[in-house]
C-alpha cells in the first residue's frame, strides 16, 4: 500500500513538473508590428497590445522588426526561427509589403514576382510544420486627398498578398482595407491621433517633433490590433477559444 502511494505521488509530481506546451502565435513582419525600444516611445507596433488579448495558454512571439521585407526576413534568419520553433497547431501571422515595395532601398526591395515567391514559401513551410499560416495585407499608411477621402498606399503589394492567398488556398486578413476604413472613420485631421505625431518639445524622445504617417502611437496600435483580432474571430481558427474573457467586477 505504501509503495502504491509513493508511486502515485511521484506520478503527480512528475505531471506537475512537466511544462505545458503553449499554443504560440508567431508575428512576422515589419515596424508596424514590431516591439519597440523605450527610446522610440510613443511609437508602438500593433504586436505589442496584441499580446494582451489571449489567455494563459497562449504565448505570442513577435519576430517582426523595423525595416524588414520578406527578403531581409529570410536573409537574416528570422523566418528560420519560426520554422525551427513552431509546433503543430501554432498560428503564424505574416504581414509584409511596406519595405518590399521600397525600390530606393535595394537591400529591402523585393520585386512583385519575388514577393509572391517569398510569401508562397512562408505558407508552404508553415504548413509543412502543421501550423496555421495567415497572410495579412500591409497595414495602410495615413494619406488623404483634398476632399478628405483616404487613399490607397499599398495597392500593388496588397493585391499580391491576395493573389498568393487565392493560389495557395490560405486564409488572409485584408488589413490594408480595414485600416483605411478606420482612418476614414476618424477623418483627415483626427486620424493623426493614431500615429506618431508630435510637436517640437512635446516628448523628450523627439525634441524636434515628429510627423510620421506610417508608425502608430499607443492608441493607433491598439485599434489596429483590435482589427486583427476581429478578423481572426471571423476566420474561426482554434484561437477563438483562447481569447481572454474580461472579468466583470460585481
């Protein structure tokens, strides 16, 4: 009897000591998603507030970095980190385009054909690891015409993402369209409240001020992250059962 009891307690201790495999959401992309250093504040990538949407069984690994295109994400072995670390059932969110389309920066620039090849590679290799790849069109920059209508800023590369999604039968989120709708809702002037817009002397990190219509502040990043969450819900992935439910105080 004693021997049985000892074996039982050993088994319990073993189970308790065995780490639970968490579901991982991998974020792959550029500065609009990336975690920021303190000296960049209030610049905020949407991947930063995104981590707070999930329960304790989910971890978010944000590999997005400033200035990355599909080309540099591969060349710098960032994509390899995903392939080496991803486990069956993980979700891989892939958003590129901002830097791929920058012809003036040759180290980043990826031609349309190369862009499609790289995205296809991401999808195929993610699937080979039995993960769930999801493509995102590049989040829009803030740009309006004189009548106050929001303008497209990534038309070519957004369409390329959609083409790959169709060809590979993979889910995608049209963050370009969704983000433009958000800016239009705020309007030409008020949409600046979502971006890194500072007057000289307003913040010690930017003593000369900053007018940036690409990178978000905390509010903008949170609203974009919420758009991504809403779209993920519509895709009905396994993530839906892991969304954090807020506790209501009585």
